[in-house]
C-alpha cells in the first residue's frame, strides 16, 4: 500500500526558532514529492522536489529530498506567527494520478 | 500555474438536502480530483473526475452519494447528496496533468450540515 508518513504530527515553537518537518514515503512509483501549507481551507503549494540532494529554497523555507532513504525534510528558520499552519507532504507517482498525502504536521508558532 | 475557482465558498445546509459544488479552471487540464477534509483530518480523495467518462471513486465513496460531472476540460461539479452532519467538511478540487506537474487546489468549500 502506498503511504506517506509525516512527523511530528504537531509542534509548538516560539518565534525565532528553527523547525524541521519530516516526511517519509513508501510508494510503488515516484515522480515527485510536494510540500503544501494549509492555513484555512486550501493547501497552497510550497515546493516540488524530484531530484535527491538539491535544496529548494524560498525565503526562510527550504526543502530537500533523499530518494535513496525515501524521505524529505522541510526547514523553516526564524519562525514567525504567520508560519502557523498545517504542512502537508504528498507524493505524486505519475503526474496524472491523485497525490498520496501524509496526515500533515500542525505547526503552532507562539510569540 | 493553474488558477482554480470554487463555488460556493461556504454553505450551511440542512440534513437530507443536496449541495452542488462547482470547480472552474482557467486552462484545460487532464485530471481533476475531488478531496474531502473532515475537521482535524488530512485530505481524503473522493474521486477522480474524468472528462467524457464516469468518475473513478475511491473506496468508501459511491456515485449515488457523490455524483460528479466533468463536461469539459475546464469544469467539474461534485454533488453531496442526502447530507448528514457527518458530511460537514471542507471539499477541495484539485487539478493535475499541468505542464509543470504540480497539483494545485481550488480555494475550497466549507460545508456545514445541521
């Protein structure tokens, strides 16, 4: 069975902290791994990773993929209260099929 | 990136009634997906909406309860039929098969059934 496992499921940090969110996967086929941020209703796209060892970066967020060990991490540095959200990891197996989602990590950043 | 709109944004409905959610994309896309997210849960795929053919439903979801239409490559509807309070969720449409292969989500419909 295809599955994506995220850890931790929830996390509370103080503003300014650095956090690392984990995502491991076991799937029958792999095309890409995607990270989303969900604040209210709709997940918003953060990163798509297809190759191992190449860091994707956007401001204080960065992510990297390890296709040998089948995991990815999402780093957030100097966290702000606006980073509070659910972070979803998903695997795209073919590009034309539904994503396989993890359960998400609920991040709470307190002032 | 694809721009997706959903209507309605939110609704409060009485049990036993039905609600149709519309999803419109600004470009032609191969695949459209419908997800449900119940309170405190992750996303659950309801079905894949195929243009010109029947939707493909995931285990636990049936066409009588969640009929789907996909009349063309830019539009789809999901109907939640004979609603009960357990259907209270966020419903999301998503598109795949875009040139960049990133899957994008519509803004979602928050449904409350009383």
